[in-house]
C-alpha cells in the first residue's frame, strides 16, 4: 500500500486543534485501511524545539524544518502565532510549499501561505473572522468567506479549527475513497463529513440568538418544524406581532431576515435526512418544507453546488 508523508508545521501560539485534528484523521485512516503507516505524520518547528500553543498545550517537534524533506502533504496550521510569524518560517514556507504535492492550511495558516506569496491568483478561505483581513492584506488572493474549505489546484485552505478535520477527511477520500473517509468520520464521531462548499455557519450559528424570549423561542420552533408554514405572516402571528414589525425585529435581533433563516434551516434539515435516512428525495423535500423535489433541488444547487441525489451519493455511507 502507498505510504504518504505528512509534515505538520509547528510554531509558538499555534492553535493546537489545527494540528491534532488533522493528525487524528490521518492516524484513524491508517487504522481503517489496516496500515498504521498509511500516513507518516511528522512534526517540525524552526529549530526542532517544542512549541507552546495559544492554549498552553506543549507540542513536541520531532525535527527542525531545515531537516525536513519534501512531503506529500505539507500542513500549515493557524493560531495567534500566524499573525506575526517569524520571517524565517515564512521564508521556509515560500521555498518548500511549492515542493509539496499538496499544500494545506488550516484556519489562519492561510495568512502564512499568503505572506509567502503562494496564494496569489488563487481562491482561498480562512476563519470567518479573518477573511476581511486576508482580503485587505493580500489583494491578489481571491478570498471566499463562506466555504469551510477551498481547493485550488494542489493548494487547499480551510476555515477555522474543526474545518481542518473536514479538509483532512477530503484528502483521505482522495487517497482511499469515499467509504474509508466516512468510516474515519464515524470512528472519530464526526457528524459524517461536510462538503467543502458548505457554509462555515449553521443556520443557528449564522444568526445571532434573539434577545427577546418570544423571538428566541420562535427560532427554536422553526428548527423543529421545517415543514410548517414558515411565511413571514405565519411567523408574525406566532410571535404576536404585525408582519412588518416582526420582520424588522427579527432582522434587528438576529442579523438575518426571517426568510433567509428559514432557507438555511430547511437546507440543513434536508441534508441531515439525505445523510442519515433512506427516504426518497420526494419524502425529504416534503419533510423539509420544500413542497416539491424541484424546489429542493434548486436550493441545493444554489448553496451547495450539487443536486440532492448527488449529495446523498457523495456523503452518505454506502452501507447505510
């Protein structure tokens, strides 16, 4: 079986989960395929010394970056240390990044790739809170703020923290196939596997929690009843407000319109049904409140870039 080398770059104030999350994915993939050495993961810092993550966790390097050889996957994590990186680290990435078969960043690790000039003219993402900084500081980078990870050629960048796990699972799928990636996700108790073009936020995270209890309760009710009449008029009646007052109050308190919130809730619910059940597309569209399969198909293509049937084929275990 082909053995693939993975080099994790370490530096002080790194986000530890950017390192350990992908490392656990690659280790689990080895167990699933029956070859613990399927991915040979190594950790390197500038001088080979241990580093301290921004949470205080001490991470050991097994070599200095100057002693590292070319690798199949070069992974650059993020963290506070990426914002003011040692120029020697940036210079090393500039030289060695192009030599890796796949160059990967997690979270604000994309800032290091951009500083090294490796993202010029490419599509990339980072943690949602830093997307504007990436765009302002590196205007030649085509920043995409919404996806959890973006792949452009042999370079892949991911959003914050746990998105590195999703990207690592995508790399495992590329190497070993869909069923292995899904088996790894189940082994790690990850909620299956999110496609790269899924939004960084769920509906509940994308919208702020309303301050007023009636609207806060209504948000929860919407998530529990996606097949109900969720028109502005119907929701306004449930909140005991006029439609106009309700729409203004909902947007003011959540930062999102009622219609947009409903769209996201229904899409998430439909995705979960496609991933977890054997229900037909027509049943799923009805349960998620779309009414017709065509309405659901349009929503999937618009947001996820794929039709429901193809989404199920890609993201539901074959044995389920």
